[in-house]
C-alpha cells in the first residue's frame, strides 16, 4: 500500500534512517525536492556508494515498486539498455 510522501526534509531523513540509510542533509534535501516536485533524481557515482540502495529504501518506505534501469558508459540517448533492467523491492 502506497504511503504519503514526506512533508519535510527532516521527515525524508527519518524515512531514510528507518531503512538504515544514513544520508546527509544535502542528499535528503535533493530527494525531498524531487519527491515533492514529482521529478526524477539522477544519482551517479562509483560502484558501491549506495545509489541503488537509496532507491530500494525509498521505494520500500513509501510502499512503492522499485523499477531499476542500469545505465552504463555504453548507454546512449538513442536507446535504453535492455540488459540490467530489473524490477523488485
């Protein structure tokens, strides 16, 4: 069952903390604004820094389905990669 979106940056941080995800205020602010504006938040970084995990925590915390699309250096704006695309919670 879908839950309501956080109504503040502090609530966003609490939502992340409830999923054992430690986020600084700047990340929580970016996430809160993306959720509030119903816009995507694109994350980039080295493998293992928590990009997928934040998606899992938010999806679970909001009672939503996570749809993952893995974009690599081979990805171009003309086609979406088909391998590496998964659905899950």
